[in-house]
C-alpha cells in the first residue's frame, strides 16, 4: 500500500468519516470484494468503506487523495469484466448503502436516485404512475444505477428503447480530488444543457473519472399493448435469418433475443417453462406499442418466422406467461451452474448479418479447445454472449477458456464489430484495445481521462494497454519479500 499512513491509521481515519461499522479491513470480510462476476482475476482491496451520503464519499476521496491511495467505486459487483477489481489494493468505495429512490416526478417523467439504487427498484416505484425505466440488464434485480452508468449497460429491451446513456439525464460525481460536480441536466432543470456533453463522456468511463453518487434518470410511459413470441428453430442460422428479415421489414421490436440448445436445455431443467429440448435455437420477439400497430406487426413476425422454417411460433397467452418467459431469459446465466462449475461470459458485437458466421466460428472454437460454449444474446443488435464453460480446478481448462475468449473477440473485430457491447473493458479485455483502436485514439481517451483524474488514481489498471494485472503485482510483492 503506497500510503502516507499505515493500515491501522487508515482504518481509524475512515471510521471517523463513516463510523466503525462502515469500514471493512479484516481479510475474511474483504474476500467478498476480491472480484466481480469475472472471477479469473482476484485481489483484496486494502479497505472497503460503505458511505451513506455524497458528503461522506467526498470526505473519503479527499482522504485517499491526501494519502495517495487508489479508489475503486463499486456497486453490486455484478459486472463481468473485472471493472471493480482492486488490482493493486486501495480503498474500495461500495455504494450499496446509498440505495434510495429519492424522488419520482411523473409530470416530467424522471426520477432522482442514489447510485446504489437497484435498477429494478426504479420501475417498482414508477409503475404506479404508468411509467418504467427502460434499460434492463439481465442482472436487473441486483445491479445498481452507478454501475449501469459506468459501463453504459444495455439489456434485452434496449434494441428499441436505447441503452443507459439514452435514459440518464444527469448525475452527481465526486471527482478524484474530492470536489463534487453535477454533469448534465440538474434535478430541477430543463431537458437540455449547453456546452460540451460531459454527461455523455462520463457514461461508460468504467469508474475512472470519479464516483457517481446520484443520477437523474428518464422514465418512459408503459406501452398499452404487448405481443411476446417464442420462435422455435432447428438451427441458429435459421433463427439469425429471421432476425435479419424482421428488421429488414421495418419492424423494430422492443426485444429480439436468441438462445441456443445448451441454454434452453439448462433453463428447462431449472425452471420447467416448456422449452423444446430438441430446438437448435429459440427466438424471443417482443413487440410493444398501440394495440392496432402491434397486431399488424405480430402477424408479420409470425409469417417471417415461419418463412424461415420455424417449427413452432408460440404467443404468450397472458401477462403471467410473458413474465415467466422473461424471467427464464434473465436467469439464463444462473442456469449454467447446472452445466459447469465455472464460466466466463464474453460480450462481443458483430453486425446483425454476421450472426450466422460468428456462431459457426464459436462452434469451431468450442471444438478446437474442447470446451462447451452455450450462447444467449441480444440478436437484434448483434451483441453476443457466449458462455465459455470450464473448471477452475484444472489449470489447463482455465488456459483454454482464456484462449477461447480471445479467439472469439478477435473474430468480432475481424467481422467489423467490437469486443464489448455493455460489459465494458475492465481488467479483462485490455489487450484488445490496441487491436480495436489506433494509438491516437487511445491517447485521446487518456487525455480526456486526465482532465477528470490527472493522477490516474480512480479505478486504476483498467481499460488501457499497459495496465497491469493482479498477478504482476503479486509477483512483484513476492520478489520484494
């Protein structure tokens, strides 16, 4: 710990800000915070502190600036790229106690929430006004708004509605020197602000600009009508062609999701929804809007699926069946526990028309590395989520899993896509940044980062080439010892 104070003194000074019960330094307590949902890299933070207000966050950040300590903002820990990993220790600021919906403003269709507010809680409080918060990551019942802002999270229903940046009007951020700024639309302000869009610049910055403490989010009116289909196909290729044809017909569904056979088999074993076990792929298509328009589009979607050789096209009979289908889709990652003790989730993006090609490539990778790779993904925008199954007790499997992920992401770039759609770069995908961006691109990003964090203390060792891994620091400490 490169600090001007020892750990005991740090603990005392943090406790003076937030109280003894809000500071964790015991190793048995810290182990909970050693990683996020990306478990291939792990390291303990020096301390975890749980503030209850922006004032406390600012005081913590000022103390860390005085002591030259890294700070790592953390929400629910559901991120999948090592985005909240304490690579070289430091003070982790966990915002889970700052979890309130502060205000719902139905007239202006907005809500003011704390950064630790769970995504799903916003809709829970807004739905009595006929409103909802549109971005819906699969981890929606657990993930928090601060983390959603950090990675510009998406979700199944962002095909039509847009991702986090389209629904966050403004937010409060504690900068790495402890000053507090509001970026974007103020809580009592109008819909627009002048000048540069620093609000947009900070969304997707993965906690490297500062600590988000509050956010003003846009609420949407709940559509009056829904039609939700489950299309059953013999192959991923047939389902992919149906996806392209639906979009080509001028239909933009609220959601357009695909799951392959391994995923549907795991879900059926876990939840008994009635998924066909022999299907090569299933397609979930949800339409929303005015009843007449939805009815017309529903007929088109049914016809397009059958033209692409769907063996069955089911329509959810009621709200309960629709909810059950979406519950299964959002529990897909959890169901993988029935197939493997460990998995790593990738987050590549390809043009929609390249979906059949990337899926064929993933099958090749699966065979080459002798690893099962089920797939569940946002087919409408080409955002794939192959889940590479492995057993961490076998070092050879871990090595093959890492290589398989690299192969898939490399192919996404080759096909004109990206290595992330919503999970971020974090500590996992650093090496791909120089493959996807030029040196000038990366330097421009670094210059912007330095405007917010000149000393690079805020969530260090993420995103950029040259950032170090946990193993490198561990080796360095072992040599020093």
